[in-house]
């Protein structure tokens, strides 16, 4: 029995889980997307997708890792967040996983707000920092989603052309 179809199904699952991971912080989104694409290319013996598209996809994956760190820190730094606020935003994001989509949306804000309050800042400043940190995270997610779909488009183009 040829195992190739199983590899394609696994590759498709990796890509879908990776796209979900661009929104869910516990999953390494675009690295999973890339792993799925690499598996599909390998399963096809690199006939449909060669090394040049894979190198480009790998570079886009590395870019996504930078986006993760930069978007959050830029949003936080722009509003004068403390390190506790950034740590709080990360913890809030993880805690938000247990509360579904609303938790993922509210968790980073609440975490950053709590971090600033623990740091001893006033409520108004802490709220502004929480909002700025949250905006940075949302901006990063939007960029990563765009990058994920660009990667899928590039892969499909390489596969069918």
C-alpha cells in the first residue's frame, strides 16, 4: 500500500492547524504551515513544489517569527509598557485559551492591565498600556494571517504551475 495519500492528509492537517495557530498563541502557527507544505512537497518527491518555493516559504516563516515579537513589543513600547505588562499580556493570552474566542480577545488586554497595576501605575495609564499592547497583538495576528494565506497561495501556485 502506498503511504503517500496519508502524507498528504497529514500535510493538510498540519497546514490547517498552523493557520489556527496564527490566532491561537499556544500553537506555532506558520512553522506548522511550513512543515505541512514541506511534507506535501516531500510526499510528491519535490516534483510539484521544488526547492526555490520552499526556500521562499521558509524565509516567510522566519519573517513570521519576527512579526510575533515585534508587533507585541512595538505596541507595548509605544504606550510605555513595563516588562510586567508585556509578561501579563502573554499570561493573559494563555489564560484566554480557556475562555474561547472571547478569552483570546480580552486576555492580553486584561493581562497587560494587571501587569501595569502590579507595577504600580495609575489605572488610566494601565488601561492605555493594556489597550496598546492588545493592539500590537491584534496587528501581529492580522499580519500572520495574511502571511499564512500568502504562503498557501504561493504553495498552490508552485504546485499547479
